[in-house]
C-alpha cells in the first residue's frame, strides 16, 4: 500500500536547491560588506578624518541597519522574500560606487547609512528564510551551514580588503564590493516569493521578555560590541607598517568563526545550545582581552583566533536558543531581534570606542571591551543551570 511517507520528500534534507541559492546570495552580499568593513575606516583616515570618522562610519552603517531591521518583518509580510531581498542587494551594493567620487565624511557616512539599510534587509530576510525552508529538528545545523556561508566572506574580505588597498587601490575595491552584491540578484529566482501564511508576527519588540528572548539578545549584543571594535580599530591601533600582521589577525578571527558556528550548531542540536553558550563567551572575552597587549604580534594573532571561535559559536547558540523558544509565526521577529543585537552592538561599540580612545588609549579601550564581554558570561551560566 502506498503511503505519504513513500513519496520522495526533502523535509529531512538541509541542503536543498532553495537553500543553496540562498547560500550563494548570502556569500556574495557578505563579501560586499566585509571587503569594505575595515577599508572604509582606512579610507577616511587616509583622507584626514581620523579615528572619530572611522568609528562614525562603522556606527552609521550598523545603526542604520538597526533602524531598518525593525521594519523588515513587516516588509516581508507585505512584499515577500524575492522583492525584499532584491532591494537589499541593490542598497548594499550600488552605493559603494559613490565612494569613487569623494572621500567627504558626510558623503561617506550617507553611503554607509544606505548600505546599512541593505544589510539589514538581507540579514533579517535570509535568517528568517533559513528557518522556514529547513527542517526544525536540524535547525541548529542549518544555521551553522548558513553561518559558514556568511562567515567565509569575512575570512576572505576582511584581510583581503586591507591587503588590496596597497595593491589595486580603494577605487577598484569599491567597484568589486558593488559587483559582489548586485550579482546576487540572479539567485533570487527559485526562492519563495511569499512568506508562509503562518509568518505573521511583525512586531519585533512585542513579547520579548515573556518569551525568553531578552537574555540571549543582550548576551549576543555584548559579543558584537567587541567584534565591531576589533575590525574597526585594530588596523588603526597597530603601526601602519604592520598591515600584514593586521590582515593575518583579521584572517584568523574570520576563519575561526564559521567553523565554530557550524560546530556549535551541530553539537548544540544534541546537548542544547544553553550548555555551550558560557564557554563560547569565555573564549570571546579572552580573545578581546588579549588586544590589551597591542604591541605583541603573537598575542594579537592568538587573541584574534580565540575571539573568532567564541564569536562564531555565540552567533549560532544565541540564535538557536531564540528560535527554540518561539512558534514559527515569530521567526521573522527572532531574526530581526537577533540582527538588532548584532548590528546595534557592532555600531554602538565602534562609536563609543572612537569617542573614548583619545582619553583611555587603545589598550584601555580594549580592556573595557573585554570586561563587557566577560559580564555577559553571568546570565549565560544562569541559563545553563536553568
């Protein structure tokens, strides 16, 4: 007798055609972002804007993302994945070409704001789509695979962008960043056009405390504060003749994160993500604290690797915890909230660090950053015992 279970199905598969197209899009847009993450601060510094300009550029992009992320669930419910993700790719890529014409701080900040809006659309939409098109019992693993797809561009883009400034110049990098995002438009064909009928919860901040989303949100924000500071200010904290050291440090940090994100998802599905969160935060705090010894190249490299491991694991663990605590109708809310923590922590950390570094110095600023991450270990330990 034929039953429904004999019909070929993809419900237990992680890597489907739709997921594959989503991963390609995420890779290209991620590369567009990371190629310029450390380059725009260098571009501003080379044109006289200094550390404050560098902090504002990162902060403007990320805080713009925070504002738009509040709107993305509603946009997805109204226009669907294809239209909204396409808009995100255009906003992230096209404005990079404006930087070919000027290094004026107001113009650069405007470009960063527009790119931040595109980034917000892409990350919220993509993460919500991952949860929708992959099986629930393998969600941690699926998010880990997605984490690799968005992490590999950081492995390539962060160090390559810094390195290529002395090889092909800023202008060619701006063109490359635009292309890698806009090329993703072709991958949208075949992705779901509409959000599932169950996905209707569009109030991002509604019911956060009651649903247990508050703790993982704030814990993750603490880690992203350190991430935004390291990629923005590490190139400025080390002497200009040591760009190869910084490129290597950024490479180690970016390379460690995707693998840790995937492993955290794979084992978190088995033992529960809460049990792995505190160790991940401890690794991140140790890595951030190592930057206090800014004159020691070996310590910088080791610390960058440790931070990458902790940061990558924390990305998966906090997101999986949040998805596990809500019904499918709130996946869009979780995606937006998690990305708010990501971009808000990244942006605010860069702005505050840029304002205080003249008073406390780079070493003092990195010490404060490590303390912020260390404090987040406390609620993570409580979650382990809960």
